[in-house]
């Protein structure tokens, strides 16, 4: 850890950290008056006390969202909504350094990532969807001269948004962009570990002139805030990003309440397949390292399974181990740091438990494998690589959500694809080959919502992101396809006879 104060650390010491829920455009304490501690995962120290809300607060927030939907926001033209969203994006931009610092403090993410990736992409996403708000037309159908038949899209209403901790700002932006652009209002429930960024975002929305009640934030825990939101009779849709286990619950909540629409973006155990003919192993090693070490592997699309042809395995592995040196673990506020802290003590314990299981199952640890920087009080783990991993091992099956790569080798090209598909998840995949035919066939054969060829990539704001199988349900984030889940189709049939 560095001891001198970086500019980000100086800013961190002087920041305004909002801690109350945001309901109807105003910061409010939890109705119960309770609070909970939010921890800086890089130090283990308390950052702030956050409003510990429950179903009473959820009711208040849903009522505020309903009033805004039936009032100013629902009655506003698409062009005016677009202008307000653009003003919101400009304000986020103006506060980008502050927001990046908050996200680093509460999420343990390197400041270089929050400032140069999360914030930049979040602003871009909100602008992109804002621009789309007044450019999507409804349809007339060819139903004969005596009829005017229209298919129109209407906003769905009040959307509950339940967020994870690994990309607090970006996941909020992925949801807010299409939700607002299509005329809905929302109640956001940030992950309990990362409430502050979302609260600050909501303050900026109010400052931008987005009407009170359009964006509400109810802070607290899954069972006390997430569940009441999922079961609420006046919430029309829930957009969730998080683990598959919690995602499933929202389907139950919906079935047992008002059949609200449910969109789930869940976990992954993503394959990175390298064929024998893959070109430029050095470049591939860069992609492999980025894929598993970026955000400390706490990334739903991280390629945690390197499935590599035996012909290139040793050389590639050596290169990846070398590249790992470019991924220093350290103080997230230091701009040189590339791997920050795991989000919390329990999560660190889960990652270390997965490492123990890999050792016990007979995989060979060729890099890392230990907790590090313990003196900081934070939850750091070394970049870790296991080789000789069998697809049946726990380390090859479960989402570790840490900087832990499993290397599995194969000898027949079809085995590479078969092993890639040997998972219940299907979020993202990468395949590396220099043969065009192999690339196309593999891209078609791999079961995943995104397949990137000769890169580790999630696409961009114009491409949909979401998963097959246990990785997702009911819709997509990003792109115009994300507008579908927040609108409902209405047929208007006018008989002219
Ligand atoms: P999580 O499922 O533990 O929590 C997600 C949210 O659900 C949190 O806000 C939490 O408070 C809430 N929640 C927890 N229990 C609940 C309950 N019983 N009822 C209602 N709400 C409840 O997930 P996490 O640990 O915060 O996030 C990590 C997971 O998110 C990983 O599995 C990762 O792959 C996934 N993820 C997916 C994507 C994607 O786009 N597919 C993106 C980012 C993260």
C-alpha cells in the first residue's frame, strides 16, 4: 500500500456522502429511523451509516414513483424527456471524478477503472438512450381500407430496479437509460454494500430537473427492501442484476403477487476458448488477463475458464503468468492499482474457499492463491491461476467472482466447444482462432448471449447484453432491445365503417 496521499485519496477525505434514502425528490431517513454501516473494503473501516429501509419506505417510494408516472413524467413529450436526460448525463459528467471516487471508496475498485471505464460508459449509456427517446416510431398495420390499425408502445409504469455491488454506477445506468427514455419511473434498490453512488446519482437527477419521484432510491437489504419491491402490487416490472439464486426469487415474488414483468441479468462461468491455430499468443494472453483480473474478477462476464488446445497451452500459460505482473493489487485510490479489494469479508472468504477446493481437488496452482495486504485491514486476494483443471471440479463449475483463472486443456477442436458449453450458465464467451470457418461455427455453437471472436469484449452500448440458461431471463440490457422490456404493446383498432 502507498502511504502518501494520492489526489483521489485527498478528494475522498473531503467528499459529501449522501446516506439517506431518496423518495419523491427528497432525502429521507428510514421510517424506522434505523441505519446500517457501509464499509470501505480496502480498509475494513466504516465509511458511513446508511438508511436501513423496509417495506414502509418501499411503499412510500412506489407511491412517489406512481405519482410521477401519472403526473409530470408520464405526460411529458419524448423530446422534453430526452432533454432532461441529456442534462442529467452532463451533470454526471461534471461530477465524474467525485462519483468515481465514491465508487472506489465503497466498492474497493481501482480509481483508474471507476474514472476511466465505469463513469465514462455510464454517461455514454444515458446519453445514448436519451437520444433514442424521440426516434422510435409506432406502427400502422396493413389491415384494409376500412380500418386504422395501430400498434403503439406504452411505458410499463413503475419499475423496481434491484442492483448488484460490482458495477454500482454502470448497472444503474444500464437500467435507467431505457427505463427513463421509454417514459417510466422507478424505485432503485442498490446493493447494501454500494448505496452511496446510487444516492448521489439520484441527487444529480433532481438537480438536472428530472421531476421528483421519477428516480427514487430505497437503501437496505434484500429481504427487507428487495423482497417488498418484488412483491409490490403497484410495481409493474422488476429489473434485476445479481446472482442467479436471488434472481430466481423474483420470479416467485412475481408469480405470488401481480405477475409483474421480470428481467434478470445473472451470473456466468464464461469460457475463453483458444484453438490450436490462434494467432498472436501475446495478444491473447493480454485479453485473458484482462478478462479474469479486471475488477478483481468480480465481473459477470469474466472468462474464468480458459479452455486451451494442448498445442498452445504451455506457451500461452507462461505468457498469462507474465502478464499478471501488470495487474498489481493495492490501494484502490492509487492510480497504479489494477486489482482492488474484494467487496466484503464474506466474499473474500468465499473466494479463498474456492481456491482451497481447487487445491483439494488436485488442480495445480501456478500463480497466487493467497490473501494479501492483510495489514491494510482490507479484503485483497492475489491474482490466481490453476492449471490441470478438470471440467468436473468445483472451480470449473461455480462462479468464483474473484481473480481466479481455471485452465482446462483439450486436444480435439470439438472438445473445446463441448467443454465451453458444459455449464448451466450462458452469459459471454470468447473464441480465438485464425480460421474464419472455425470462428463462425464456434460463434454459432457456443451457447451464450455474447460471443466475441479474437477478443474479450461485451460489445458496446448499441449491442444487447444478457444471458442464456441460468445467466438471464426476460430481456436484455443495452441497445434498443432493452426498450422492449419497459414498454408494452397496445393494439388500437379503429373501424372507419
Ligand atoms: P446478489 O444476488 O447477492 O444481490 C443482488 C441484489 O439483490 C442486491 O441488491 C441484494 O440486496 C438483493 N437481494 C439479495 N437477496 C434478496 C432477496 N432475498 N430478495 C430480494 N432481493 C435480494 O448479487 P451480488 O452479489 O450483489 O452481485 C453479484 C452477482 O451479480 C454475480 O452473480 C454476477 O454475475 C451478477 N451480475 C450479473 C450481471 C449481468 O449483466 N448479467 C452484471 C453484474 C453482476
